[in-house]
């Protein structure tokens, strides 16, 4: 996709994503959205590790990054298995799993066309994540769902229900109990 030697430019381009997603992770923890907070913090770590490996080009860095991508793909798969009620997050995860799996295969094998395919899947992931983020921001600004997010179950009830629905089982939430 890019010419040879573009690794440093890519590293410097993706480094700001580390700070942005880490900030989003902290904010998500603040609003008690543990799945989103965990994923944003993990995504930020992936951006940082990828940036550092690309800019410093350490010996064996690609293979180490491949193992990290594989671990992240497994984490995303596990998170996707429980995130289905939060359809926007679920869709991002379902797009992230193949992207990071292919990136892992590319880094572990060194097969060049897998790198290009991983990049294409990365662009698809960016489009899906951008849509989800834009839909959520638009919904927040207008006070109603504008673009479909596919919520169901408790996520749909939290948006459509009244305050009593949102406060149900509050005493069992993390941070409210005396001990975890």
C-alpha cells in the first residue's frame, strides 16, 4: 500500500491514536462502561506498541508485534462474545478480530500480501469505528437515535427507558458495592 521505508511515517501518524484512545478509555471507566473502557485502553496500547516497533525497528520486532496482534485478536473475540447487546461496540470488535488476526499472520510469516490485506482490513475497521463514533456523537447531540446502532436488550432499554430502568440493580454495580 505504501512504498518501502514508510514505517516511520506510519508510526508517527498512528501515535496520536494512543493518546486519544487512552483518554477515551479513562472517560469510559468514569461512566462505568467497563467493556468499552477496557477495549479503548487495550486499543491504545496496540497503537503505542505498533508505533514504537515501527519507528525503532528492533530486531524481531515484527514477530513480537505479530504475537501481540494475535493476543489482541483473541481478546477482541472474547469481548465480542459478550458485547452483542452493544451493537456498535460489537460491530467494531467483529471487524477488529479479522484485522488483527491477519496482521498477526502477516507479522509472524512475513508474507507481503498479508500486510496489504491487513492494511485494507484496518481501513475497514477505521470506517466502522468512525461510523459508530459519529452515530453516538450525533445521538448525544440530538438527544435521539439518528443513525442506526442496532441496540437491543439492556442497551435498548437504557436508551428508551426512563430513569428507573437505568438505576435498576445500581447497588450491584462496581464502585457502589462495599467490596468487589
